[in-house]
C-alpha cells in the first residue's frame, strides 16, 4: 500500500484501530510536552494516576507562558512543575530558555516520532516530520502514564507547494493563504501534509511557521516530509543522529488536494478578529499602527529575527510606534547577541522582551485603548491582547518590521531589496537551562497556596436538568470561555478563582447566573471552543455545574476536553432548533445513561413544551468515559 507521510507515522504507532478515515484510532506516544499554564493541572492529574515515572521516551516541561511574576503565584507554579519533573523523569526547561514549541523543534523533536503536547500549537514540530498533536492536559497526563492517545483517523489533505517565494513574501504568507482558503473551521479532523518542489526552498523553521499556525484551521495537525532540508537543520543542531528520511510514497492517495503557486503569492495579513480574515497587505496601506510585536511560537526563529534585524539596520522606528521583540529561545537570542544583530534591533528602537510567549497571551504589552497592533503571532481573537477595544493584525516578520519603520501597515515588496539569510551551518548549542530528571524518585513536591485541587467529576446522573445559562454565536474561542491575561494567567491552578471570569467576554453575568442556578446548560454556535487546548475551558464550567453544552458544532480539542471531564458535547441534528431556545429556558435530558448509548439524544424544553433531537457523536470508549465520570475515573477504575 502506498502511504503518505502522516499515514506512515500513524501506522508505525497504531495500537488500536486501522487507517480508515473517520474511525477511532489509538496511537502510541513517544514524547510529550507541557507548558506552565496548562502544566500544573496536567501534573496534578498525572500525580492522581499514581504512576512512579513517565513511560514515554522523552517528556519535557517548559516554563514560557506565565513569566511575569507580579505576585508569588507563578513562581509557585514553576517550583511545583520543576519538582514534579525531577521526580517523575521529565526534562525541565527553565524560564528564560524560551517558548516550548521553538525549543522542542531545536532540541528535542525527532522525525517519525509522535509528540503530544498540552498546547494547541504542538504541531510546530510537524515542521521536521514529526506527528505532533495538541491536546488537553489530562490526555497528555494519560500519555505520560503510558496510555494510547485516541483520535478520529483524520482525512489527509495534500498541500502542494510549487515554485519559490519572492523576496518579501514568507512562510507566514503560505499559512495565511491556507487559512484564507480553508477558514478556521475547515481543518476539522484533517491533517495538512505539505509536498511539492517548493519544499526544497523552505527551511525547517519556515516549515514550522506553517505547521504551527495550522492549528488555527482546527486541524488535527500539519506535517512536512523529513528530507535533506530536515537533515541539514538537525545537523546544525548537532542532532543528525535523530534523522531518518520520511517521504510520501509515489502514488500515495490523499483525500483532498490543493496547490499553492509560491511565485504568485503576495504578502497577506489576517485582520481583526480572526486568523482567517485574510486580505492582501496592500489593501490595508492606510492603517496606522501603534504597536508592532514580533515573536511568538509562529515567528521567533533565528532566521525570522535576522531578517528583522537586516530590515531595521541603521534605521529608526516611526515616532508613534512601540516595537517589542520576544525571541523564541535562548539559542536565538544568544546567536543574535553574538553576531551583532541584537545591537541592530536595539539601535532601531526595539524593546527586547524575554524569550517567552509574552504579549501573545496578554502577559504584558496590552495595546492602548482602540490601539492597532501588528503582530507576527497566530491569534488575534478579540480581547486576547489584554485590550478589548484593540485591533490586532497578524502578518510576517517582514511586514511587521517594515511597518514599524513607516508607522503604517506596509507592503514589504515595495521597500525591500533582496534579503537573504542563510541557515547557519551550526546553531549555538548550550542546553544549560534544561534540567535533567533525577535518577531516584526521592524528591519533595512543593505546592504553593495558590495550587488548589482540580474539580472532580461525579458519575453520570440519570437526569440532566437545568436552565440555559448563556446563548452564544459561532466561533466562540477558549479565550472567551476562559480568558487568559496578565491578571488571570497566574490562577491557572486555582479553578475556584477563575470561575468568576468564565465566559465574561460574552456575558458579564454568566458566572453569577451559573452560581445562582446551581449550574445548567450552555448553548453554542458552530466551532464552539476553537483555539487553545486549555482544559480550563472545560474544568471551570465543570466547577460551575455545567453538565451539557449544546452547540451547532465543536472544535476538536475542546470537545475531547469536555468528554474527558464528564460534560456532554451535544450537537443539534437540526440547527434551526438553536433559534427556538431562549436564555433561561428549562431543559431536561431524561434516562441519560440509556440515551447516551446512541448518537441520538432527546432534550425536552420544559418552558416551551417542545423537544429537540441532538447528536452525541463520540466513540464507544468516550461513551464509557462519560458513564464512569470522565477519563481520570475511567483510568483509575481500569
Ligand atoms: C494559546 O496560545 O492560547 C495558549 C496559551 O498557548 C494555549 C494554552 C493555554 O491556554 O494555556 C494553547 O494554544 O493551547
Ligand atoms: Fe505561547 Fe502564543 Fe505560542 Fe500560545 S500561541 S504557545 S501563547 S507563543
């Protein structure tokens, strides 16, 4: 049988099921990664599983999100994670070492292996031919305990890249073009596999920009073959021993095929407030920018920042622009420091932030009221920057750097001479911020006062009854459900505290209403729960007594997080029923344990005296998970 790159890796790791699209498969996980904002919860759950040591080939815990220590909370979380890592056999990447995805690509990713990470941008390592998937913390904890990871066998989309990018056009524009065509809902249960003669011009970090932002398609993951280019990158990282070639067989069959001609691609920008609002940069040329932010796991590699340094060299940023740059890793920052590029950035007026997520997750650098911020990041959801009234545009490092100079969103093609940055023969190697696990498990775990136990799921009730506590539209993100910003991120291990902010961007009164009514039901539109992998978007509603969410459709990771935590993700069979239900209508689902055996669940609206047919489109394994009261209870009982 002729296989694609993704199929080859899945086949090698398959423990349950077969390569049949749309059916459930279970795969072995070689590596895991966590970061601090989802990590504390994941490790609390791992501890609750009572396993002595991780069973993966390699697991790494990164600190990169909660970097501002405005109180003891974040430092306490860091310490907890560091001790857990030491005890259970996990590598620990200290704060300052950089963003998890960038470091994993540089130092740990291995072509042909599988990686499960408690962060939605884990597919970044798909840039070097790894099958890398984002998941909720509990799924990652289960993988560390040696469990398979279950997904729906995805459909595989071939994205053929032909030709070569023009100067001023970059990898970011390729993924923006894919987003323009497929939109944020278009990747559900799909893997985007890149191929074509254009690949040879794309370095691993450029490929990683594409697989990283493939998360915004709602895809299971994105992947490139492992080829000559991969070999050169690994060799430059001193890891050529990790190289194996993985290319698709001639005649491999894809479920869908698209082609992008790189020669004719122009620089693109995602306009507010969605990564798929993609337009040519030239259509935005009169927009004045207040802030330019360069960095994030999408565009903070050595090559990206070298390009920026060349563009800014000898020039000064516009009077009204604040330019902030957060390098992706210590390796990147160190190399810029050694070769003088850092000095070019500083001289131009850039403010250098530490290596971490920073403004991407609203940890500082919130724009001014109604401010316009142009960012090289991957998400521009409303309010995510920390300023609800701001307008965030997403673009490549080239567009960002030129615009920082002109003060307006600017097409780099008009200004740029050929800037050619060569991939270094050798990256600067220094892993002194990666702490190895202990050989013995005699390590004390330190739990600061902010680390509260996670909410427990009770076993399934025979009747689910409650009022509709909120009714929201399409594309609600986990940033709406459980906002994250500099004020809230320190409380990622404190669900009771977070509960007062749940869904507040949609409706200020929601937490109060949920508490007054002792829980209830949420009504959502299409693609409910898109974006981040944060399990908090399930744990906090669980804490508030939410037993079911009825939507037009769900995003993959969020749906899985809901089921893992015993919340029913129900979908309207007839979406017209959505408009028949009003806020505070009383709904009831009877005979729950029998009803959830099938894909057809009836909900009765007691207020309107009507009933609606819903679908519970989950696997047998997930049905038993719901019966047991979530994944943790299921694992414990088996
Ligand atoms: C994000 O980009 O939204 C995050 C913060 O990295 C999240 C994880 C989180 O919420 O902690 C993600 O993408 O999964
Ligand atoms: Fe960090 Fe932003 Fe990447 Fe999320 S998207 S991992 S917050 S840099």
